[in-house]
C-alpha cells in the first residue's frame, strides 16, 4: 500500500495552491495522511476528492469549521500497520519517550506542527513528520513523505524535497 504523508499545508496563508508534485503524489497514493494545519476547508475538500482514502486531523491553526470535520487524533490500520495521526507532539527534546508512552498501541505516529521533517523510533514506535509542502520556515526546502506499508511493516520511507516557490 502506497501512502503519502503531508502536514501544515497552510493554504491560502502560506501558498495560493498546493505544489503539483504533491498533487501528483496524492493521485498515485492508496491513502493520504494529513497531520493538520489545513487552514481552509477548500484544501480538505480537494484532498477528499483526489484521495482514494484520506486520514486527517485538525491543527492549532484550523478554525471551527475544520474542527467540526476532523478529529484531534486519528487512527487507522493500513496493510497491517497501526498508524496514528496528531498535529502537535510538544518539544523535540523527549519527543520519542512522550509519544511512546502516549501511544503504546501504535506502530507509526505521523505528526506535524514544526514544519521540520522527522524520522526517528522509540522502541516499536516510529515517528514521522513530513515537514510542510508550502512553508519551509527555517528548513532549506519544503517537503512531504511517501512510504510503503505491507505485511505489518513500513518500507521505503522517502522525504520528497520540493523546488523553491517562484
């Protein structure tokens, strides 16, 4: 199963639209995971219409209309892998331990908020942050992730670096 991970799209605050490479990745994925900070419902509508399956949560910048449509925490089993999705995990220091304690029943936790790509493990829990496809903040590039889930395991995690905005 091919998955695309994204977060912190911030449309239209940080970009007028999503990058073409991200949209092409969404079209190719079996499931899309979005870890919050959509900003507008149009982006949620777009991903719902283009995704075979969409799993998403709201973020700290998402208003009441998005919070009515999305949970704070989402969970899904995909190809035998237990995924969780949340926007914020707190400071980087101690993140692995906090998340392992908070989500002992997960294999992978996808999170956002920092706009900083992240790929670490805490025991049996893998933590993934795809960065942001529209707002690199202090990072050298915008980004999203893809991976393959099969037979209860995650393979081929790729961080996709997006070209600079023109």
